[in-house]
C-alpha cells in the first residue's frame, strides 16, 4: 500500500500544464439607471493569469477590454455600448474592472457572459443587479446558460429556491469537494459510519459559510484553495493507514514531511499559504500520533473531517459573500445555499454508495489504496497549481 502511494506521489513531478484546475468563479455588480448602467467585475488573479497567457495582457489594457467585451448587456435585442474599461486597484488576489454601459432602450434587458468559457469551460459568473425595481436580483451564468433576462427583484420564495439551486450547483461542479467526500465514503463500511463523517463535514462547512457571509471572517482565496487540495491528500493517506489498522508509522511521517516541504517551498516563494501549511504539518503530526493509540478512531476522524469542513466551507462561501447581500436577505440566502449543498451531498452518497458496495465485493483490499492513489495524484497537482501557479 505504501509503495502504491509513493508511486502516486511521484506522478506529482510530471503534471500536465494543460489539465484543468479547480472550477473558477467571477463576479459582477450592476447598477441600472434607466438606459444606462455601471458595472464592476471581479475575477481571481489566477483566472486573470490564464487570460494573459491567452494574449490579453494587463499593461496595455487588453485584459480590461476583453472582460468588458465578454460581459454584455442587451436591450430589446440590441447590444448596449460599453464605455472604456479600466482596472481598479484592490486586493492583489483579485482583478477588478469597471466601466459604464449605455443602451438605446431600457426594456427587455438581458445579461450575457462568455468570460473564461474557453480557458475554463466550468467557469461560473455570478451577477448581482440593482435598479429596475426594489431590492436586487442574482444571476448565475456559465457555458450552458450564458444569458439571463433581468427583471425586478423576485418574490422571497423564488429567491430562496435560487439560493438552493446555487448550493446544489456549487457542490455538484466542485470536483475537489466531491473528491473529498468520496474519500470519506470509501473507508466507511456502513451507512451509519458514512453518515457520521459526512455530518462532521457538514457541521464544519456550514459554520465557515455563516462566519464568512456575516462578515466575521474574511478568508483569502489562494490559501483556502490550496488547503482544500491538501485536505484531500491527507484524508487519502489516512484511509490507507486506517485500512492497514494503523500499523505503519512511516506513512504518517512521510505525509507530514511532504506537507512540511510544501510549507518550506511556499515560504521560500513568498506564497501566502506558507504559514497555513506550517500549521497543517504540526496539526497532522499531532493528529496521527494521537490516532495511533486512539481506542475509537472513527471519533477522531469525524473531528478532523469537521475541521477540514471549515476549510472547504471558506471555499463555498465566496459565492455568497461576493454577492454583498442585503442584511434582510442574509438568513434566507444562508439557509437556502446550505440546504442546496446538503442536497448535493446526499445525492452523491445515494449515487456512490451502491457502487462502493459492489467494488468491495469484487476486491475490498484493493479499493482503498487504488482510490487513495488517484486522489493523491489529483490533490498534489491541485496543490501545486493553486499554491504556485498564480
């Protein structure tokens, strides 16, 4: 088992530069005023880097123009005219572009987006629109649904279902989150144990989503995304270790050492994830030492899954936090979004569990190390891309 994991770890040295990275999300805030509008678009520095590699460099203003041309407002079937776009200074992890829009008419408004659909086909664009009616409306655009008709703010029930759908879509297209959940299910021999660990994950990410949306915590995206990748690798390693009845001390030691090397590399490169990785290395060392003699390892596993759930929740939360919701709508958004995430998780358990039962019957001994090897390869690649690719 250890040999298989070491082979998987070695594949880290040869990642494909063209492989898709984690699903990206951009945001826009629109203020409508009759036949005119102003807009501010935010995209991550990593996504901006992908656009620059495609020829839209920032110094010449090509990136700002490309963003403006990729997100369009249409009135009565006629494209509105976008004024000169410019970048705004702000958070170094984000690129902000703003411009004004003028339309010939002020009716039958439609928002269209083709931003990053070529560079990252799974990209989501979240648009928040004010004006044209009381309150605000939110719209989710992607390659499958690149346009949305703008209308006055919808009733509360419809808004709630929109947030539920947003939560379902976020977990269903977040491959890193799904892989983490899959690793939790692989080792669970009964539905009761599966429910135990998934509940720990749920409690963790629900808490961090609430903290972020309420403005009590402001996480940085790059370290969070890198730590999500690390969490997948550590759970994969732990699966093999627990399946081997915790006999090996080499496997936990190698895992902690790899995280420590990653922390040193990030520190040398001046990456913001460095200190977080130091903390993860220290925590992992303590956790494996305690679990080595713990009488009920499933309890400790549920606890650490809840902690990792906090990290994943910070990844979920940026979808809601960037919408800048009115205080009167925060509770509805939190309940709806978290409900959607839970429905997505439940759907995954229902879909995957029969397959896992069948695979255990075929070869129970091979399932855990093979699944862990694949997950470890992906987590290593995601970590390198997210921690050092920007």
